[in-house]
C-alpha cells in the first residue's frame, strides 16, 4: 500500500502524491506487525518541527496522531510518514503517507561526501530530505550505501539520511551536541541502551580519518543498526563490529503496539 491522506477540519481525504510537494516537516518510522519504537518521540519531533514552521497547524496535530494509530496497517513491515506540505493552504498542510517498508539491510559501506554540506535546515526533518536522497544516490553510484557529511573544518556531522556513531573500545561515541545535525531518535535509543548496560558514552568531534580501526555504525529508524564494514575514502580499514547483537536485541524490546489501548 502506498497512499497519501490529507487531513483538514473537514476530515481525511486521499490525495495524489506530487513531485512538487514541499515537505516542510516530515517524520517516518518502522512499524512491524503493529509495533514501533519510540512512537511518542517521533510524534514530539514532528510537533516541534510544525511549531517552528507553521504553528497554525498545531491544532489538528492530535487528530493526525490519533489517525496514525488507527489507520497504519497492523500486518507486515510498514514505513508510514507524517508530513506537512508547505505549499498547501493553511488548514490543509498535514498528511499521513502510508508506505510499505523495504526489507532489512545488512552491513553498510560509507563514503565521505566531498562537497560542502548543501542542506539549509538539518535540525528539522523534511526540507532537506530530497537533498539527502540525492547525496545518497550519488554515493550509491560510487559503490557506497551512504554519504557521510562533514563541516567546513572537515569534522563529521552525520550521514545524508542517517546518524553515524562509533566505538572507542567499549565507549560509545557520537559527534558533539553542538553539531548542526538532526536529533536522531535511533541515536537517542542506542545511547540510552548503552547507559542502561553500564557502558560509557561520550561525544567528540572527529574527522573521518580519526575513525580508522574503529567500529562504526550507521543508524536510522527504518534500518536500526547497520554495522559499517567499509569506508571507501577513509584511508584505512575499520574494526570488526562486536557490539551489534546485544543492541539489536534490546532495540527490538523497545517496540510497543501503536494502537490506542
């Protein structure tokens, strides 16, 4: 099923997807057999984006969230997306996009994006999704699964459509919180799990070359953890992933029913 539903005060109507859609805010997550991780956090992140861009649409948000819980299919793998279309009239901007989820992927190959970060507002998911997809497509052509973005000083930011974390022994690391990035919910989940396991976590500013011989993960709500086995222009090999299984097991335990109890 691939269906776009528009919400207004008059109700819910099916609309035709358009290549000209201006995604002002978007948030998607994996739903498997009616269960999802951190649904409330995804709702909260979408609401924060709406409040920062089109606060007049906030009034309809509770209804959109209720419809999400009611309408998203309970069978199989789904990848629904909450959307706010900036090029629609006021009161008609909120949408629910029902989409099937692609199959799980295994280990990932990365490549550092060689040009300047072209994104305009990385802290809000939506406006730069098309740019992220374009950068990922360019990485695919070069034999990688994801493009890794760096700032003007060469420090790692995140993937074009993912978060990047790494390990220093048994210490889980991510870029400094002052980094101009998207607040990744999967990254939050992984850090919380590490802390629950009694592992140390920290942030640090690194350049890709600093991660040679390091265990690196690519994170997303859709694919959860993808261990990185190769980084094409890193300048050296990566370490073998040794922490993945324990975290994947605990991530699965975070999934809860999406329906209203």
